[in-house]
């Protein structure tokens, strides 16, 4: 959730879109998807502008087969499929399985779409296919052999170092957001591009930047004991 939020921050800047106006589709509705969706809301994405999809299609209030976690993000839109959800969407976040996003779906998204296809080892849409389908795409995967790797390694050990350094009683949303912004801010205005929205996994600045931001947020939010 922290890493995808960092990528979303820089992706939105490149796409020249405001977070509170962006329409987001999350394909996957498990623990990772719910965590991402919740942090996106904290980031500024409006809950009513977000659609989750599971293996049965769009998660809506009209379905009776969804658990309380999914119901938290159930949309009131009269849609049933991922394809319908993606019409005019600004963001696709995939935490599901390979080959669930088709070129046809991708072409129905809004201009400069942000697509984070994070299924591993094979993303929801192949890199080459995505780039050919939408020349204006801002594309990220969880893989190290393509640009914009969204991977948990960027968060650790900085998150834990920051929390432990102040003996934090909790890792709260303010700390998570601080980590996301710290990661995103390492990409400067001069360096930011469609293929550079997030630092590399071996960037030596990341751990310290995250640790400092997390420790500061822990103190400011009252969970630090040092």
C-alpha cells in the first residue's frame, strides 16, 4: 500500500490529475487490495470514485456474496465486470493474477492512464502489450526487469527502523503516508517521467528517508515513546 501510494503520487503529477478527482479501479479484493484502497483514501482518493473487483466481477452493494471487508468499498454503480469499471478510469491497480487486463480494456481508460500491474511473476498485462496498447500510459509492475518497480523492498527496512527508533506503539496511517511521501519525494521534478515515478530498489537514499519520515510522523501522531 505504501509503495503503490508513492507511485500514485508521482503518476498523478505526470498525468496532471488531482487525486480527489481520479477514478480508481483495484483488481483484487484481498488483504493487499483492501490495504491499498484504504491508504489511497487517506491519500485523497474519494471512496465513491473507487471500484474493487474480485474473481466474480465488480464489488457492488447489490451483491450478497461479499464479506464486510469488501463491503467497505462496495460501489453503488450498476456495473458487473472489470471491463465496465475501467471505462474512463484514471488508475488501474492490479493485485490479482496474470492476464486479467486486456488491451481493449486499457484503451477505454482516460488519457494518461496510470496502470500498476503488480501480479508476480507475470503482471495483469504484459509490459510490451501495455506499451503498444496505450502510448500515453504510465506503467508500473512488481518486476525488477521493467521500469517503475513497485515492490515492498522500498519500504523495508526504513519503516521498521523509523518505528523502532522512537519505540512507536503502533504503525498508523500517518506513518504510512509519511513513508509514501518520503519515497515519492526522492523523485525530483527534473527526474520524474513516465518511466521514473519511483526510486529503484537499490537507491541508497530510500531507507534513511523513510526512517526519518516515519519517526517524525510517529512523534507528531503521539505513538512514539522516545
